[in-house]
């Protein structure tokens, strides 16, 4: 979650997409992870990435800088995804057709009926005016019944008529105690989540009532209320629930805002200021898709919730608050709390006392050779969730801080880090020059270290950080073989933290990004190409069935205004390989994505891997001129049957042309320590390039050259 962005996520049907990071597509066939970016009618941009298990993830970049236009409503309705800015929410069906925010329709080429560069600002102005008068619709943009819809969007399927229908009146007073004329009501059938069509799941209050027409059954009602200042910025949020009631005749239920009298409050061991905060409500039926209302209220906005005491009996109820709190201004290492606390069956009081056992203490360093404003996204998802995600928050770079993160066995975290964004009118503050992280958990009371973009950057493969028996998320190893089909998924410009992968060959128009790969069998070239705009070198190729030596070479280059270190890599692998039959990967890994889910019928190839730790490296990617030290870790791809590492060499250069040998000593378990001297008298310092090799007992080798791997400076 970013400090300047509040997010309202509403998921009404099906499995929620992970509202998280969305890198560009990989190269080639089955290894590809497709993605694309679309622009909403309001100018907001949405990048969609399809994960190996078929879920869509979203990264949304709002066009507005403040107000409810910075809020976002994520809906998944009938298997389709919608991204609705907060200013558009009160006008759905009252001037704005839901199709305008249909991400897949936009990806298929449907066009907005207005100028997307100006409509968002006009809508924000309309929201501010209507919010001030306490009623939405029928004025300004929507005067005279004016309405807007997406040309070429798919039509909604007709709803099956029902013989007996009941009127459910969801009554409420607003935060001021008056009959509600603003806010939203959600109604959900807890017997079967498919009972109501998507647009039958929500309505608006008018004169204190939102009316629904539904068949008999068990239901849940949920009211969302807000107040806003004269500029349209949210000042308070309240969520009032009636988690369970039966409908056998015309029925009235109340979700008064005053019932939401439990204010969210975190009591932390160290002083902390509330930054972003939100609340997730999930109601699942006995069958069919769940309803999820995920409301990120934004920086410093107080949230209050209606607690309940009686557990639901039909379906399931899960809720949790989530917040990011930051250290007060002052000296010392900054810190933050990233907190989530889940409850099942009832909605508890919202006062939480956090102890050291509730969180993991993360010693985090974010490396950047330039001072910049980047983005950090950390999203937590509980096992009961259909999907999840949080948007990113700004982070000043380079930076070192302590992060106290909620820890629970059923709470997985994922996200990433962007080195910088592009400021200025009309620019898209997309992800650039950073790293993604794999799903993982933390243990309460533990202390861990996480280094982001620590130089030198180089090609690396994804690593599964969850137990290999865990089927909840899938990871593709860097190289696999099924029969005689070899697949690769290797990402250039990755850092040295297991589970991190870089942005590969993705760059902006102002950058120069180059790449080339070559795959050989016994020295004969089988495939080669020059990836462009891709995250991963994704390649699949048939090879001869007999035992042979396979070879892979990857060249990657990246230069531009924000790139000075690790600007180019040349990596060569060789290894012995032969026909694979009857091998199966564990649940957390996969070979390729098939029509029926992940294909796990393959084995991991024994490619060597490298990890670098430059001694005394500062967060700006530099070390003091003079004696240098490097710990080099050589290993193999996760779950491969590699042999023992037998040796390694290290060379260095301060001019990129003349190479000198470093003194290398083995430390055991594939770790080698290198000592050398790199000096400079130049005011701006100089770059150190590295050239390393490693080999194992089975004859596998790796040779890697990193240009401008890191920097040395004069004190």
C-alpha cells in the first residue's frame, strides 16, 4: 500500500485475482507468463499478469494524486475482473456501466467512449460536488439521464426468472445519524453464492434504505459508509454487518453506521504512526463463489467496525484488519509495522496488542546506486482467501530499515520492490529496475535479513520458499527436462536473495536493454534468440535422447539514466543430461502450465547457481577503495540432483579490459572467499567488474562476467 493511495477492493464472485505486481511477459512458449496493460475510462492504468495456476494479478497505477479518485474498487463478478476508482463507485448503474471497468474486455480491444485523459478529473469533480450535496447521480456529467458504456464489451447473461421473490430492505442511518443517502449495501446469499447476479449483490442507500429482490434463503448484509471533506478526501470509514439472517418473506435488516462502534487500534511495542489501513470482509456460501469486500481506507483514515458475538452457521465468515504503521520522524534507523489479524466465525473487537511473538523482525536494506523514490509492495494473504493483494507505497532509496511483519502459519506474504518511478504529468509510474519476491511465511519472534537489489545483479531462477509439499502456489524451476523436452525460466538482473527475481529485459523507451540466448547440445546450436521486453528467458526445446552435454549462454545488458551498476552480464552453463522418464515434481513446483493445471511430470536439470556477497557494501552499491572481499556461493537449482561443487575462481577488473586473479579459498558447502585489492584515486570512484567460474564433480560448469558489478570510492 502506498502512502498516497487508498484502495477499495470488492470481490463479489469467483476466485479473487492477486492485486499485486504485474511484470512484463516472458519469452517463448510454455514458460511465458503473459501480461498486458490497459487504460480505464478514468485514466488509471491496470497491468494484468496471469499466474501459472490461472489466476490474474493486478497492479493499478491511479491517474489522480488525491481524493476518492485515488481509491480503487476491485470487483470479480461472474469470473470477470473490474477495476473501479472510488469516484466511479456511486455511479455504477446510475450513469456508468460496469463494462467500463471490465479489464478483460479492455484487453480484448474494447474502447472507452470518452477521452481517458480528461474524464477522470471531470468525474472526481462530479464526485466532490455530489458528495457535498449528499446525493449522487442525475447532475453534471449525468444530467438528463446521460450514461456511458464500453463499446464492444460482452453482454451480461440473462438471469433466470424466479417464481417467488422477496423484498429485502437494508436500512441504515449514516455516520451523522441521519437516514443514509450515501454509502453502499451488499447482500449475499449464503446458501449458494451464484443465487444473485453480480449487479444484484450491491445497491445504494436512498432515504435510509437499499432494496433488493431475492428468493428465499439465508443471507448476509454489509454496509459501507464514509465521510469526506470539501476536497473529496475520505475522513472516516465505517463497516456495519448483519452476517446472517433468513429470508422467508419480505424482510428488513439494519446496518446502521453507529453499530460500527469498534475503532481499529493497534498497540505496538514501539511508537508508530498510522499510514495505510483497511479492513477485509469475506462471506462464503455453502456452495458457489464467496463475497469479499476489501476496503483500503488510505493514510490516517479512522476505521470502525461492527463486532458480532454469534458465529455464523451457514457458510463461513472471515475478516481481518490490515495496516502499515511507520516510525515517528527522528534520528536512528527507521522502522515500520505491517500488520494483519484474522478472525473466523465472528467479527471481534478491533483493539489489537502486538507483541514480539506476533511479528518477525526483518532487517531490510534496499540498494540503489542513485537517490530515488521507489515503490515497495508487501501483500499478505491468509489461507482462506480466494486471492488478495495490496498496492505499493513510496520508499526513499537507498534505505535501511526494520520491518515488523505479522507472522502466522496460514499467512503468506508476497510482493516486490521498484527502484524508481517516473514522475510528471502523463507519465506512468510503473515498476522499474527492482525485484519480485516469492510467496513465503514468517515465524513469530524470529529475526531475518532481506536485501533488495544488492549488487552484483545477475541471472537467477525462481525459488520456492514455501514447503515443497505445499500446493497453494507454484514455482517453475530454472531448467527442467521431461522426456527430451528441456524448458528454461531464468531471469537476468536478479539479486542475491533466495526467492527474488529481477525485471529481466523489461525497460523503458529511454533505456537500452539488450539480450541474447543460445542453447546447444554437444556444441551444436539448437535454439537462439534475442528477447525484448521480457522478464524471463523462457524457452522450451526438444533435444536428442542420448546422454549429452547441454549448454546455455545468456547475455543481458541494461543501461539508462537510472542504471550504473551491474549493467551487463554474460553467463555460460554446461551440464550432463539424458532422457527423463517417470519423474514428478513436488506440489510447490511445476514444469509448465497445462489446460488442466500445472504439469509436474519432469525433473530439474543440474544447472549451477551463483550467489554474491561483497564485503562492506553500502546501500548505494559501493565499497571503500582498497582491500576487497567477496563471498561466492556456488550451488544448484532447487531440487536438482547436482553433484558436490569442487572449485571456483574469481577475477576482477577496474577498467573492464585488464583482468587479475583474486585469492580464493574454500569455506565448505559451496562457499568460497575471495580477497583482492581494488583502488581508485578518482573523485567519482571506479567500477569493479567480476568474472567467476565454478564446477562440480559431475562436470557441470558455470562462467559469469558482470560488468560494473559494484563501485569503489575514496573515503
